[in-house]
């Protein structure tokens, strides 16, 4: 019998957040073990529910949401996104420039598919949110990673970015606020990135899905607000700021030098049509979310649930010998470093397996975020303080044993 093989297009495609270690965790759960899951930013699964008005409006709208919509999406939610652009000072955006999708993920994949030919390179941060590396590969392009520097609070290393540019580089990706590091880029850094994009005529893909999940009173600057002579594609959605991952509702904004991109925009429109439209109930939640009470502010304010959990996870992790962490300024994640002298890890996926098997705690290994060395891992600080204390206590116990091996 001839075996059925997967496509060679998948050769460099991976997504370790839902990878083999999660499969093992599922198997353990089936065997009756209780696992503390620090592996995924699935916000509502931790009891952080969407604003009630979103749920109420979706229920009310459901009977009228059974049909397809325009490929780019319904008028009212796209108009709400245009207003949001005004708030974020992204200029010149009309509803024609707004695309709604089944989460930002679908639009990220669409934007790369419409752009890339074989040999085209895209600069992607390391560490990254691994969807970018995967979709660039799947679209036939080549992901090229630029380094973010832990020593400067995980800021993008602009010299490294410049050094990686070749005649084949078409675009650069920034994730700001960042998953997995929790970094928030100041305006000067964003201006530096715009300058690089301008000089080398690169498209900027800006993932801003955590732009309201900000601690310590921080503010977020959209990179697309800083220039009109560079082409920007900005991604956002309801999954994180509105705790609505399961509603699969996101948007993409095309702004800046659109004149240069007529052909590319035609490609985007064609791919948007081919997938018919984003799910209609998810689209209908956008206007309510953007125009409604911004309850995320209560969660991230000092003393709010997410702020408390961030502080606790940081305090507990930094008490473990040989563990250092840059304290996140935004988002839902930490990317701790394990001192290689104390923890000589050769294979960090194996490390994650062993932590799971011994302590029933699920994290994601750092190399799953295209970080080159096996000396980091990512955890989400979404569990409540009791579960977080228990989980980090178990990690500390595991590391204590690891040192003695
Ligand atoms: N972008 C980043 C940086 C993310 O962390 C995530 C999800 O974790 C996504 C995009 C996916 O967003 P969506 O649920 O809108 O597809």
C-alpha cells in the first residue's frame, strides 16, 4: 500500500504551541491526570469572560447572521475599525482598507499568500509568534529571523534587522505588544523600524492584537501612525483585548503608501473573495466591542486580575536560582531564561516533556518560538493566583531536581 504523505510545502511549518507536547498532555488527561496549562493564551478558558454586552449582542444578532456578507465584511464593523484607526492616529483609512477575518490568523495567512513568490524573504522576529514563520514558509517565501535583545527588554535589534536585508527582502514583521516576551516598543524604536522600511522599500506587517493589554499605565503607538510613505498592514481583533478567542473575529488595515500596492491589494481582494467572508456573528461583535465599555482596563490596572497575576508570576519565577525574566509591559506571556550553566538543556522539547511528566505542568519550549537556543520557555500568566503559585512551585521543584542530575 502506498503511504499517503503530507505536502512538501509543510517541510518548514511548525506550531509548537499546539505541538507534540500538548498531544502528550492530552493523553495524560485521558489517563486521569490533572495538568496545569500554561501553554496557550486562550483567555476565556481561564474564567476571564468577554464583556457581557458582547455576548448579549451576539445572541440578539444571531438570527440575522445566517447569511454570507461582503467578502471584506459588513459595513458597520468596518466603519467601527475606521474610527478605531482615527483614535490610533492611523491616517487615510477608509472602509475599503479594512478586511474582517476569522481571527487575525486568517488575515495574516492571506496577506502572506497574496504577496510571496518563491525566494522572497520576510524578516520575522526571534523569538516570534510562530504563525508568521509557518505562513511565510507555506506561502512559498523564506522566513529570515532578526534577533530581539533580552538585555534591552527584548527590543528588536535594528542592526541585526539591517544586516539581514537582501535584495529579496519584501517585508518585515513586528509584533507589538509582543508575544512571547511581553515587550512594548517605544516610539523611537518604531521610528527606527519605519526608517529601515522606508530605505529598503519594505512592507511593514504590524501585529497589534495586544494593544490594549498594557500594564503600569503604558500607552501603545501604532507603527502605521508614524508614516504615510511606507505600506503597512496592521492586524488586530477581539481574541485578546476582548477575551473572545472562540468568536474568531479579527481585522486587517491597509494603510500608508497604498498607491504603490495596487496589484498587491488586488491579490488581497481576490483571496478575501475566495474565502467568501468571515463568520458573520463574529463580525457583528466588533462594533459592540470597540464602542463598548473597555473592561480590559480594569484587568490590567494595578490590582486588576491580570496585573496581579503578572506580578506574582514574575516574583515567583525570579526567586528560582538561575531563572531570569524580563517583566512584561504588555500581553499575557513571559519568556524566562534558564541559565545554561545551571541547566544544561540540550533539547528544550525534551525538557518540556519531562516537566509535564514529572510535575504535570505544560509550558512551551523557547525553540517553538524560533528562538535558536534551548534556554528559554514561555508561560502564560492567565491562571488565577492559586494555580499560578502551584504551577511555578512545581517548576521550581523540577528545576531543583534538574540541577542535581
Ligand atoms: N497574533 C498574535 C501575536 C497572537 O499571539 C495570536 C494568538 O495568540 C494571534 C495573532 C491569533 O489571533 P486570532 O485569535 O485573532 O487569530
